[in-house]
């Protein structure tokens, strides 16, 4: 059975952009699309005294939102199978449960009712930090959203956290028919403790980064031999390098370490920075440990 791409919808402009992006993504991968609206309205409806006036119920609003999103997806990509769901639950909890049977979860950068000044909404951040499947937060400019750069950017970190992410990135590049730029950032600490003046610690750290990049890529590339891969090691902050690189990419992919049985946010500094400042959609792919 082909797992669906699940999108959280709430009627906001950001969620509609996420629907557009996700239905294109579903078409590329020949996957079904599932649109999910979640809210705790049932908890509060009974607590509000009746005034005798007719007013739209939250359920009616939810049905309108998912129906409109489904119609939008069908008009954009009639070949994609679309299903919908309305869940009376906290949005983060509901999407996390949906993610247990999803190829990936997709959210907009901020939801309905959240402040315009927020760089990233609480639902998007909570889902990206805790999901056991890949999470894509749809953000950035139009060029990246529609895939005109023809480039997927993979931020390679520790091999222990990137094995699943690199396969996801290669699959994305293959489905898009574009190149994969794999980047490993490195830094050279001060030369304290060097045993001989001929040692070159910068070269040593650069070589170590290249070796880690090779370790991540070589086995995974055998599964996707048609993908053009460009390997780059760059001295500097991974956060800055990947945010800058995302301006010329259609998708940036990084791995994250999620520990079983641990609650709360489990994103590193690179993930946080990309989710708040990336110039294109950001995919967080968990490596479960």
C-alpha cells in the first residue's frame, strides 16, 4: 500500500500554499493526498451557553475548509487521489497520529489565527520536532515553491542522524529529475595543542568532513544511480550556509535525531534556524534512536 502525503489544513493562506505544494509533490511520487483539519472545538462547544441565535458551528467551518482544500487540490492535479479527515483533537497530536501512517507530513509555516509577525507557527514547529515520519514545512518564495531552481539541497551532518535523510533527499531529486547538492559544513578550532608546526588542522577538518559526506552518500547513491550529486565541504556555520543555500533550492533536507520515549522539542539549532529563516520548503527527516 502506498502511504499518503498528509497535509494539515486550517483555511489559512499558508495552509493553502501547503496544499498546492503537496498535491504537486504527490503527483511526482504517484502518492495519494490526505487533507486533515484538527481542532478541540468539541471540548468547548458544550461550555458556551446557547443564545438562541443561529451561528455557524466549528464543525460546519471544518467541513467547508477541507472541502475547499480538496476542490483546490483536484483542480490543480486531477490525477491525484484526495481524501479528507476532520479530527476533534489538538492539531499537533492529531497530525502526529496521522504521521504514523504517512509518507510525510506537510504544514504551512503558520496557521489561522497566529500572529503575522511569527516566523513559524506553533503547530508546524511542534510537528516537525516530534513526528516519526518526514515533515515538510512549506515556506519561501514562489521560485522555490514551484520548483524552478531544479535543485535539492541536502545538509549533511553526523552520519548517525543523516542516513534516512540522505535517502529522502535522493528520492526527491530523482522524482524531480534534478540535481542534489550535498553540503557538509565544517569548522576548525584554534590550533591549540598542535604537536608540530607543519600540521594543518584546517585541512584535517576539511578531510574529515569530506569523509563523512562520502560515508553518508556512497551506499545511498547506489539506490538512485541516475541522480546527479554535487558534493561540497564548506568552512563555516551550517546554519548560515544552509539558509543562504536554500535561496537557490526547491527543497532543503536535513536529518534530526528523535529519541523514542522522549517528549518535547527534539530539533537542533540547524533545524530551528532553517524552519524559521529558510528561503524554500524545509524537510526534517527524523533518524529514530
